[in-house]
C-alpha cells in the first residue's frame, strides 16, 4: 500500500504500471500494463480473481504471457523503467520454466511468493524460475517488508547497470558487475528498512586516470550534472577507497571545500544543471590525516591521500584548489543520485 512505502499505481512517469495474469492449466490476461490508473483500480480488479479449481497448475503459460506483456508494454515507454514479475502460487507443475525464466531475467526480476497448498506439505518451485534469493513464503512474519526491500533494490539503480542473471548473485550485489559504468553505494536507513519512496543509493563513476587540480575535476563532473563524491560515513569512505585502489588511484578528490567567506566546510552537491552544496555540521563524519585540516597557503580543497603520522589507510588532507603544480593534482570520480521512481533516468 502507498502509506507503507509500496508502489503508487498509475500510467505516469513516476508511477508503477501493473498487469495481471491468472493461470492454472492455461493463462488468462486479466489486465495489461495500460489499464490501471490507481491503486484502487488494481485492488478492485484483484478482488475479482478467483482461486482455480484445477488440480494441477502449469505456471509456464503464465510466465510466458507475463513476459510478453512486459515486452508489449515497453514500446516507447520509459526505456529505463525496471521490470518485475511477481508470481503468487501454491503449486507448480508442467514443463520446465528454466528457458523462459532465463530469457525474462535478462530484462526483468522474477519474484515468487508461495501460498500454503492444503494438499501439499512442502511448497516448492524450480530454482531456475526466480531471480537469486527472490522466493518468499507468504506466512513469514516479515514477508511484506522483505518483498518491499526487493522491489526497492530493483527500483533503485545506476544507468547501464543491469539485474544479475543466474542463481549466484543477489540484487544487492549489482555493484559488482564487471560491465557496469557506475558503482552503487546503498545509503544506510535508520530503521534498517527500505521503501520505494526513499532515496537510498548513490552512483559513483568508475575512476578516471586523468589527473587535475580540484576545480578542473569539479567542473568535469558538473558539466554532466554530477558532483565530486561526498563521504558522510566511514562506510562511504571505504567504498570510495576500494574503487580507487581497484582503479589504480593513489590520491583522489572528494567534494569537500572550505568557504573563506562563511568560514564553513561544504560538500559538493550538483544536481543536474543546478549548482548546490551541503554544509558540514559539527559532529559529522570526518577522516582527517594528523595535523589536518591545514588552511594555510590557500589549502581549501580536500583529497584522499595515504595516511601520515602513523595513521593507517587513506585519509583527508587539504591542498590548493587550483594551480598547475602536479603535486596538487589528483585523480577523481563523479557521483550522481541513483535512478528511481522519483528520479527517473530517461537516457541510457
């Protein structure tokens, strides 16, 4: 339901389009992707769907029809919108669904919800049917929240980042795809739960080998509507350092800069064509090298460098923001908000 963080059904760009297929030994399209304009429409239609009296259930027909509806409904409509098929069933029979499921999983996530079958003690569906880990028992106490979390993982993504195929990698591991251009950092939620309405991920670009001063690096990110990365937590710091080390970076810029007029540190926060910044507040996460920050000699910009003074790892140090001296040049990455229902990414 919308008030519980679930999808808002409709035909708008920031809404969730839903189709319904009922199946037993045959498949029946109850509604295609263009019919529902509200959650009430969907609920009203679902109430008309009755439990089958058939003794066996051939889910392969339903899966094929659902996959076809996604393809039919995608023409000219939100090329980057994530696709999900949710299968509600108490039984499964018929030919193997593996070939069909594998083809669908190239462009959609398949989630299976099992309901108790009075004639069967053990509920089971073929493992090849569903996306890795995406099978749930409707009697589980946390069933609703787990399904919402899975939908959130699908809903929140980086451009050019696909859903894992096969049974080896979970949705939360999309960050590790070798072919991705952006790596995804999952923002922690205070209540440990995730909802479709939340912004809960950031995308960080694969590191560039180019080296420049801070202002040149920031301008290169800003021209595409991106920011230099922020570090609001140790987890984000470690995420960026891991990326940097994998990319062979020795030092890298982060989006922290001192404003000499307001005597305040600010994080870069470019959003599309709109420049912005976020103030650092007392008590916020910091990871300075010993004897840092040093604001003498116009050292107002911050980069990650190997730790000094006996400290470990990589830490923050200040250097001048401009200039041609190579000692003040570093490599950099760019960051942008993840794509989701409320930050729709229309371009590949």
